C-alpha cells in the first residue's frame, strides 16, 4: 500500500505531462500556409510540403513551432512577416482628419530621427544611432496600428476606393523611409572600418527590409501588386546586401538572412504573378534559388513544372 501511494504522485505527473504534450502537439495542426490560394497546383504542392514539414517538426519538438512557410498564400499564419491584422476598435473621436494629423506627426518624427541618425553616424556615435533606428521601427508599428484604425473608419463608410487609396498612401510614405534607411545602410556598410560601424549598417538594412515588408503589404491591399512586388524585392535586396557586404556574420545569421531573402523573393514573385508580369515573377523565383540550401530543393518543382511555366 505504501509503495502504491509513493508511486501515485509520479503517475499523476506522468499523466499530466502526457496530457500537456498532447495539447501542445494539437497546436501543431493549426499551422496553416494557406496553400489553396496559390496560383497553380505546382505552387500549392510545394506549399503543402512546407506545411507538412512544419507540422511534423512541431510534433517532434512536442508542440514547439519552428520555422516559417517559405512558400505560402496571403492568409498564412506562419510567415516571416508577422502582422496583427485584427480589426481595431474605432472610437468616435478618431476621425479621418485627426488620424491624418497623427500620421503627419509620426512621419515627421521618423524623418527627424533619420536626420539625427545620419549625423550620429558621421560623428561615429554608433550606439545612439542604433537607438534612433529602433525608434524609427517602433514608430512604424504605431503607424500600422493607426492605418488599421483609418481603414476601419473608411470600411465602415463603405468607400472601397478611399480604403485602397489609404493603403497606397501608407505604402508610399513608408517606402520613402525604407529608401532612406537603405541608402544610409549601404553607404556605411561599404565604408565600415569597425565592428560598431558594421553593426550599425546591418541595423539600418534590417530596419529597411522590415519596413519594405510593410510597404509591400500596403501596396497589395491598395491593389498595386507590381508596386508590392518591387517593395518585397527591395526587402530581399536588404537581406542580400547584408549577406554580401557585412563581415564576421555568424553561420546562424547567414542562414537567417539567406532564408529571409528567399522568402521575400517568393512574395515578390507571387505579387508579380497576380499583376500578370510573368517574366519578373519567374526571375524572382530563379533569384531566390541563390539563397536556399538543399533542404529547400523541392522549390525546383515550382521552377520546372510545365503547368507553371506555361502560365508565365
């Protein structure tokens, strides 16, 4: 009887742990790469392989989700760009005019931060420069929340044209910030003579790539898919520039930037395909192959599938 009682807590612990593992692995089945929305069965087949691999890895790791859908549809929930697309509540006081004023103030602040960052870099004050870069990205997150708020108001009014124009305005203004960051980052990376300078240049290009993704998203919502594709291509170029020019990158960092460049090029290709720019869509897919390793060899199915080639 004493032995039974002594074994009881361990048994309960085992049962509780196994129940926890089962609950965690159930979450693996919620990984969704939105494969059915892709433009051909070739894309869909590769996407399904990616989704199945993610789910299998998740189950093997007892519910820990690792990796992203490198080929995916627009509603995928495991993508490198993770934006909270939930509809924000709209207070009556948040009129379009008030929001426009907030947009203007934040964009002005971002451009001021860019000017100050540029001055810090000339003075080789790299730590405060990186703090300003972080502020620019934080302001972008605030802008995206405001943009969702704006869209909610416009959608409630039923004016689809104004909603799409609002997304285009957001994308254009955001892309201008990314262009400035890219210019500063590449200039510094080309001349970097210290680890601090190199690190700051990488931070500039990382920020540029992240913000280009927001611009690409905005252009797509504004039904400007070619412009979206160009923004995603610029995002990929930011990653490629870091890979090609930055020194002393750790192996894991190189892997991350390669993956980032490839997935951004996939997204550019997807938008070019929607825009019926077949040549650019194919070129982006081919370019993405520079950044993938043997584990992504099944992407060749997209490049070589007769159905897809005939659709370009």
